[in-house]
C-alpha cells in the first residue's frame, strides 16, 4: 500500500514556478520517513486534473489515501467535484517548503511561490465547507513530530481500507444470553465494511479430519521454535495443531482475516481451540471468544495497522482492590505477542465446555503504557471506547492459574476508570494494544464516521456523561 501526494497550485504562475513547485514537492516526499511509502502524483491545477486523479485513486487497490498540500494559492472551487468523488482517506498537510523566512531573498516572486499560509487556508475552507472527514496536520515537513502524526494517520487509513474488505468467520453463534457480543451485522457492514457470516462447527470438524500428520508435524516444529513445552505428552498439542490448520484453511479459502467461536458449540471437537487460536492471532488473525465478532474484527484491524506490534484479544477478569489493578486474561485465548518472556505450552483441564483438557500458551504480559479498546453496538450506531492503561508486571506468581495474563491500572484512576468504563457501556472483551496512539484511533474513527469515546487522565464521570448525551444527538440513527 502507498499514499499519493498531491500538490495544489494553479496555472497563472507560469511554467517556471510550476516546475519549482513540482521539484519542491518531490523533495518533501523524499524527506518523509513514514511507516508506508508516499508517491508524488501531481501538481493539481484544474478541476479536470483533480477529478481524473481522484477517480484513479478510488480504483487503485494500492492507493491507501491521498495527502494534499497547497504550495501556492490553489482556488478551492476547482477541488469540489474531485473531493465529492473521493472514497479514500484524506490528509491535509499544512506545511511549507522552507522552514524560515529568508530576510534577503524574500521578494514578490518568493511570496507567490511560498504561500502555503494562503493556499492551505483556501484548501482548508473547502474541506470544512463540504464537511468532509479529513485529518489536518500542521508543521514543517522535516519535523519528526509532524512526520509522526502523518504516520499515525497512515496507520488509521490502512486500518480503514482493511476494515472495508474484512471478512469474519463465526464458528457457531455467540454465548447464550450474552448481550454485548450481539450486534447489527447489516449495520456494521454498511458502516465498517465487515462481512460477518457463520460456518457450522461441523464444517470445521470435516476440515480437521482432512488434516494430515505431516501437516501437524510441520506446525508442531514451528511451536517448538517459539514456545517451551511443559510436558512430554504432546498429543493435546498435536490436536491443537490440527485445529489451527483446519481453521486457517477455512479462513484462507474464504478470504477472512478474523474468526470467533464459543465453548458452547464444540460438537465433534475434543478440545476448545486454545493454542490454535493464540498462534493464529500471533500470525495476524483477529479473534473474539464466545462469538464476539466485533472484538474479533477490531483485533484484526489493529493488527493490520501495526503488523509488527503487540495487540491481543483480552478480557477483564477480576480486580485487586488493594493494589488497584485489573487482572486481564481469558480461559485460553490471549496472544503471545504481548508476553514479557518466552511463553510455554501447558495442558490443563478447562472446567467448562465438557471437553478434554486443551493445550494453551501460558505467560505473563509485558509492562508499559497501553490502551484497551472496545467496540459496542450502542443502538443504531457503533461506539468505540478507548481507555489509557498502564500494564504492570504481575506481583503474584498465581501458580494455580494456568492461563496467559496481564495486569493494568486504568486511567484516570482505578475506581474512576472502572466507573467511566461502565458508564460508557464498555464490554468485558477488549483489545489490548501497546502501539496504537490517540491520533491514530481518532483518525480511524473519523474516517469510519463512528463515535469515539476516550477515557484518559483528564476524563471525569460528569464530563463523560455529558459527552455521551451529546453523542446520542450527533450519532442518532
């Protein structure tokens, strides 16, 4: 994926000035050190040029978005028809080729050439007048902090494009009687593009029966490179490998990047997928337990935004009020990408589901600043709740809890953080991400036109309630 850089100007300045505009634009593009490549495409000088470029961008599968910058004055009426057609994410980069005003060199020719302060304001007006979702980044193009903001937007744009083509496989339905994992799948596809459909567990079992011993041998050898083995009996591990191979074959065949299942629907299976699910997440797939397809999709999107990052399906499990910590874990399915040390594979009884003891990866989560994210159906709209947290090394060994786990303190404080989460309607399933930034998640929500509810150090319960009431007005169906 790459991003197109489009410079705004006009024909009245003459060919010499336009050649300099193009040369400067190419130098800016060459100097941007970003997560995804940027390609200079055009110095736009007319309505027809912009319409043609936008149409090409819309239908180019490798174009992830456009970045516009007005080196000179660029009359904004010529942008209207093109921007009306734009279907890709848009960033308005309010920069300037030179960082400072040259005292001796500045004259009227210099002024006509270097007038981003003039041209970008005209360009900004038309974006505001047309009420188009766009990110605005202001600052000199050589400033690393400015480039960081553009990089955050790039990741959001990648997440948005990935989202619009995301397919999610549900093996069975969601856990019985649970509310928060339900949702309007038609509405979600209209908003996010997610295609959420169900495959019978019997389809998965049939695929499992076709897995060969040689395929299992290959995957178990991969496990041995990544994880320690806690026992000599590897048959439960081999069974998990059989499940993983079968699940991935269905995902690949359907073009899906996320899946869900539930321990209440395992007919024909000997174990709930544990190690299988964890390793699939480690390879980049999204997952949600108990049929939670919304969290599965969100995991997949964040992994697409940060391919080498640390993001995992997570669940708030229990509290330590003395130390003001939340213990996050799940029965089995937490991604080893967040492990503090080399994980190990263990086999233990599950206690629910009525199946054989499943193999799972056990580890303690890493420490550091992170965010937990929850996507909920708020009735006629989606609400994305994002809470800042500080993950800490677990202070207890918990020898009788054989699951992957993490511990964190929520902001703005332990009790206020809990209250805010409950007020906002946040789910018990989340995505724990050590990479996503405030800018990236805000850009993603803006592109997808969904409600964003941040909970951070400055959040108050009273302010949050007011914001949610405003959201009911702004985002009402």
